[in-house]
C-alpha cells in the first residue's frame, strides 16, 4: 500500500493514516455531530481577517493562511483545538488559496506578489512555482488528478476576472496560461472540478453566479449558468464525489449545497457570518472545514459523502 510521510521521518500507509486519525480523536467530535450542523473548532482571533486556504493533507492536518499575522500559514493537527505556526512565506508574499497534489506538494496562491508558491512534501520553506506579471491577484486554486492547477484571478477594480491553467514543466517550475472563454466573466473567486475532471465550476463574487465550463485544454468551453443567488456575494467553492457543489455565501453566513444542475439541496447555517473558503477533510473525507473572517476562526460540519480532493490523496478512504 502506498505510504505517506507523517510529520518528520515517520512513514504511514493510507490505512495507518486513517487509523491514526481515529486514535488521535480527530474523528470523535466529528462523527458525534449531526450532519450539516457546524461547530467552532479553534478560538476566535487566532488568524487575521485574511483567514483563507483551507486545505487538508493526506495525514489529516489542516492548513490555513494568515495565522496570527499576514504572510504566514498555520496548521491544525488532527484532534487539536488550537492552530500552530507551520511556515512564514517569503518576504512580501501573502497567501490565499491552498491545495495539495496527489504527491503531497502544497501549492499556495500568493496574491500580493503574483505567484503560485509550492512547498515540496516534508518541507516548510516555499519557493516560486509559477509567476506572471499578468496575474491580477491569484485567489483560489483547484487541482486535477494529473496535478494540473487551475487558479482564479479576479480584478475587483474592473469587476471581472480570468482563470489560469498551470501545468508542471520539465523542471520544477510550472507553465501557465490564461484560459480562453466566450463570455466575459465576473469577479472570479472559488473554483473546483467535477469528479470526472471534465467540468470546472467557478463562483463569481459580484454577479452571485456559479458557472460550469467544459474543459478543452486551455479553453473554457460551453459556459453554463448553474445558479444565480439573489443577494450577498459568493466566495470559496468545492465539490464532493457525487458532484455536488458547496459554495460559501458571505454575509449570509451559510454554505449552499447545489446539484450539478443548480438545484439547491440545502444551506448550512454557520457560526460566523463571513465564511471565506472551505475544504473537505477528516479521516473519511466527510468533514467540511470553513474559514471565518467573522471571528477569525475555523469551524466545521460533517457531511454524508466525501469530498473530491481528499479522494485524490487517500483513495482507500473513499
């Protein structure tokens, strides 16, 4: 069975990772909760108002940007009630979205310096994976099974945005290009792929719309409006293994759950009123972690099906 690095110098199989999460108590509070009922995980004020990310590695550790001050990444170990410092980003960099690839690399959208940074597995120092002066401000990331990254790149001033496609080059750097689309986008924000990897879903903050695009290389083909919400704005977006779309709705303080055709399944009421982003994790991939600018803490709720991305990292858990 394929092994992952856990902490420093310890190797664990996928089964061992899941077993550790159960023994460590990370699953206890999660599974004891009713489905879709959110609870606060960390103390208020641990993070800045730029709390974002979040992403879970193959061992179940949660990573969130801007711990205590800007330009940092915090982590919440399995079963812990408080975050701890994981890393400081290079001088002047401020992170936003985080994602892990199937090999355990962690990518960070650095909106301040127009980069996508990467932490190699087991490392706590970042390097530039991709940079372009054409970036407005890279915001959120999604990752395909083959390691291809997709990045939202909003322009809040012009009330529009674009999507980048970033593939791994022959060396250690990424190669990026702006994806073409037949429609002018709104302020692109959250994004994720369908379970089969053929469709990209994108939330737009200012239009309050979720759009679906068929992926054809660097082309966003056949744009389809999935859902338009009547008020507020939209932020982070993730999908589960059934293709349902989870999208944060600040300032409503909710996560909306949609089917791929746009049917609203439910809305999950949160503890805070300004959710910025969300990610699936937990020992079975059925915990949704939400970052809250209102209160600057992390909250979570249990769901009935695992997320798409945890299943890329720990396939035995799904």
